[in-house]
C-alpha cells in the first residue's frame, strides 16, 4: 500500500466493490463511507461507516458497490473526459433497464 501514489488533484480515481476499501485505507475518502460488496460491508462499517448508495464521491474519487456496478464508474469517467452526451451514448446498451440516462 505504501508504494501506491495517487493524487486526486490530478487523477480520476475510481473503485468498485472492495476496491473502495483501498481508497479508505489510503485515506482518500476522508469521512465518506465506502461503497463495498456485501462481504466487505462489515469491515467497512467498522472503519468508516457503511454506504447504502450505489455510487459515492469525494472530489475526483468515485466508488461504487457491487460487482456489477462498473457501468456507473465507466459513465463517470467518460462524462468527465468527453462529456455527458458521449457517456450516455456509450452506456446506453449496458445500463440496466430504466437507467440508460446519465443525467
């Protein structure tokens, strides 16, 4: 963990499932509960609280719970880099029914 060098002032940082635990351990969430999978939730709850939301954010860090939540992170990265309209186009086919809009 000591070798990981992240800088949220220059980088977009995304974590899915238990990857949010790494962000918490590196003190990148600073008070924001980690969105994790159900197996990791008890550990997360003890350390920084537990999140019931699908996606949480703190600055340029985003994390989402659940192993099937990668489309949320993908949409966020695409929206940040090329715009919300392009993210909507890219995510349309893989988003769950009723969730194809990025707005």
